C-alpha cells in the first residue's frame, strides 16, 4: 500500500498513488489523507485549522469556474509532523458544495475529512489533478515555514472533480523544505 514516509533525515516522501482512496483516508479513524499517512509512517500528525467564508484568489476562482466575487468556504490549515510545520494547505470549496455538505465548513470534518463529507452528499470525487510547480514564498509563508521571502517553495494545486465534471475543491499545498513527490502512471 502506497504511503507517505519520513526517512531518518526528515525527508517526507509524499506518495500520491493511492492517498485519496477512502480506505486510506479513513484508516484507523483518520480525518484525511495527511493524518492517515503520517500515522501509518509512525509520525504524530497535527493540524491547525481556520475556516472562513470569503472570495477566492483570482487564480483559484478561475480554476473553480466562478466569479472572484463569489463566496467560497476557505479551510486554511497548518500541518505538522510532531512539532515541525511541514506544509500549508488552503482548500477552496464552492458554495454549492458547502450547501450540500455543510460539514465541510466545520473545524473538525470527521473521519475521512472533507472528501468523505462530499461523498456522503452525493459529490464523490472521481478525478483529481495535481499540478506541481514552484512559487516564491510570501512573507507570511516564509515566516511560517522557516525560509526567506521569495525563496522558491514547491506547491501542489489539487483540483477535484465529480463524475459529472463539477469541480468541488481546489487545494493549494505549499510545502516546506524536505519533500519528495512520488507519482505512478499506468502505461497500459
């Protein structure tokens, strides 16, 4: 079973091959993929969560296919392994999803996290696209992650779509130093 690992140097290997499958996200009562993977790897996961309703940044609104004035639920998370902050993850959830699955706007979204709450509301994610790039650290990101403003940080922009093609979530993961990403592509 694919899973995140942390080697003796602290390098985190994020294994994207199966992290969003229900059984892995909900394993041992975990509240999402990060918690399940970190526990499975022997680490102590912790998240600080802030939830608000606001407009999405222009690039996120464009990905969601909404106007920049449309309100979304924003879940801003600081994610730790032990006392080490390893990533910032901001999820943007469109209004129609929050209306169908109101638990996505709660601090504690329960076993399996927001993906499970969406699925229970009939908004099952069937396709995920993750774009990986580098972006300069903002002053706030730099202070949180222990880097200099402007340093290039690896980011993952996660776009989740239902079978009907409705985008139900965009999450921007900003990774601190010490990550390696692993993907698998079927060739046949």
